C-alpha cells in the first residue's frame, strides 16, 4: 500500500473556511463578543462582587475592557506557571487606561490622578505603550472609574485583549519643529472609526499599531504589528511608509516594509485593510502562532502587499521611499524648541513608577508653566508642552523636587522595567524596585558615563519591556547561586538594536539579582574602555570577545 498522505493541519484561518474554534480562547470569543462584558460589569458584577464573576469573563473578556486580575501578594516566582490562575490571582484588578498617541489634557491628567488616589491606593505606572496602569482596583468601583474617565474623553476599552490595542503616536505630533508629518488627525480617525467596533473585536491575538512622522522614530515601528512611518516621496509629498509584522515575545521578528507610499487620506483605509487580513488570514489554531508576524513570515512582504491591494483595497499603492535612520536616542527627554517658538520639557520618572499625588503635581506644573497639555512616551517618560523659554528652567527645578529629572543620567534616562512579580501573574522575578536600585547604584559607580545605553528589565520571557532590542536586556528567571540555592535572577540578552539585530544570548550568561549591579558595571566599563570613537554599545557587543561580555 502507498504511504498515507499526511494532511497539514488547518491554522484556523477564517478566509480559508476554518470557522470552528480550535482552542478555548477562540471558543470563548465565538460564544460572546468581548465588548459585551462592559454591560455585565456595570449591571451585575459591580453589584454582586468578585466571586460572582463568570470565569470566562474574568480571565478572558474582562481584557476587552482593560482589566486583568493582579497577582496575589506573597506567591513567589517558582509558582508562576505551576499554579492555576485562580490560585495566583487576587480579588483586585490592574486597569489599563488607553492614551492613544500619548496625548493628555490637563483635565484628563487630573482625572487619572484623582482615580489613582480614590480607587487604586495611589498606584500608577507609565507603560511602554503610552498608557497608565492602575492597581488594586475593585470590581465595585469600575463603573465609577469609567464614568470619570469618559467624562474627560478617556476610556479603557480594548486596552487589552485580542483587539487593536492603544495606537502609538509621537508625543510631539504637531509640535516638533523637525517632524516629517503631523499624524494626529490620521491616528484619531482610526481610533474613532474602529476602536470598539465589532468588526475588529475578535482578532487572532493582540494587534499593535504605531503612527508617526517623528524623525527620532520614537514609536519603534520595527516591532509593531502595523506601523505608518512618515516619509517624503519624490514629488515632495508627505505621507507614510507601511511596515507590517513586527513583534517580540518568545519569537521576536522585525516588521517588514511593504515598499509603498500611503497618502494621509488613505491611512485609515489601509489600516482597515491590513487589520482585516489579520482577522481573516491570521492563524487561530495555536495561540503561540497567532500574531500577525507569523503570517508575514510565511507570506513575505510581496505577497502581503498583493493580497492587501487586490483583495482589500481594490487598487495598487505606489512605491514609496524608506524612512531616514533614527537618532541614537529615540525619547524626548530634555528641553527643546517647538515649531511655534515655545518649548517642550521631557522628564524621566523612575522606570515609569509614579503615583496619584505625583500625577496631580505634574498636572499643576503643566498648568502653571505651560498650557496644561502633557504627553506620555513609549519609554515610560512624560513631556510637558507649550512652555515659554523663560519658564523652562523654573519648571525643571520644580520637577526635580518630585524626583522628575529633565537632565537625567544615561541610567535614569534609558532604563525600563515591566510590572514584574509585584502585580503580574506571569512574572517570575521582581523588576521595578530592582531596576530602580540598579539605576541608583550605577549612577554612583559610573558618574561620568554618558553614552547611550538601554537597560531593559523584564520579569518573564514575554518581553513587555522589549529586552531583545535593548543594549542590555534582562529576562527574569530563577537561577542557581554559588551556594546551590535557587534564587531570582536574569538571563542576559546583549547588544540588541531596533531594526538591526536582536540581543545575543551568550552561553551561560546569567546573573542572580544580587549580582546584577556588579555585572552591568563590569560590562559597561569594558565597553567604555574598548569602544571606538562614536561606536555604539550594540556594535561593540557584536565584535567583543565573549569573555568581555561576562
């Protein structure tokens, strides 16, 4: 008999007829649209309490409303992955407030500050996607929080879940003197048309968008699912180059340019087309392969462009130029001129950790020294806009009183940390305080070091803090110390560079949390001693002897 032909398993692609759910997540989404949970939260759960919440809502659909259960205090990292969610979770929530484009008015910032103080035990973290995360939120308080947020034009809808997440935008859109294009309107059109729409409330996985004309490339287009990057074509017209298929986690991939020119008025239509491809052709069988990057890897940019143009747009996009290279530091920290003659003042909290009182103070300073407008960045930083030049130094001094530095050290400026084991059910190690301690100690040991250097600290393999594209990326895990005891520590990814290379893993390159500062000091000193003039850390790490990286 001839050998049996092994049929390839379907990937759950709707466009190919695979509509039956192939895993529990897909089944839950088919049973009820995640957007519908809002009404149950308001009408039922907020009145009947945490214990009344349907598990499919609690650990699934609540994410469509920006809510995750947070980790119960006292459960160590060794239990992560070994315990069920109901054993790990507390009866409180992390709430993610969407801040699309990082744009905040004075009333919006003061509202978040008030919510933090009244409902979240004063907690607030700036994320690396321009959001604010609150903790210790009770289900009973969620409707009141939503009412307050929506009263000033903010919301939490689709801040999490298998949906279009917060749209990244340059915090200086419409303000920076050197921007290629002001993407504010185009970003807002996409948000207003499609966020909260049932058309895209059941995607295969999370879906991350960036839209910017910033010359610094501050929205890191290389690692978003879809990104529009400002360019100028041969005719002198401003528009966007389109990048698709970026993402990190355990299978990092850089987005690929489609080589097209997108006019501003086409932006929402093209976004709709790419998002529809993900919805219809995205892989739904395995959660681990459900991000758009896997489809892009299999198809390639040429086929993706062809499907976009023929099946979804109905017209061909012209070829377009690639964007210029980014600056060495992509943030907006410091005092810099705006196009209108005023100045913006960017400042650095400690790895994004703020609180309600501090946010209130920032809002008051923005009112006193600027116009009240504030921005969040994807580097866990903030910017106050519209400051007259004569007020900039006074504002910097006032911010410093709150430990918000306008001229921070490299270590304060470029260290990032995820939520970590303090609140996250996926985390294995502590991150926020560890990163702050590292930063403080490096400032003492290396006071004169001033080269660009990113240190990204992550509590698990999922790369929320972008460890693979950091100069020194620290992935939390349990390691064995010199006494043979299992302790918190980090695997080290070294020499990552956005759009160029992911940090390499050197055999045996791990450190305990206790030994972290000594390790980073040692490798930074070697870089400073060995680097050529103008050489970046990533370039040095690629050529350095392995012994010098340990």
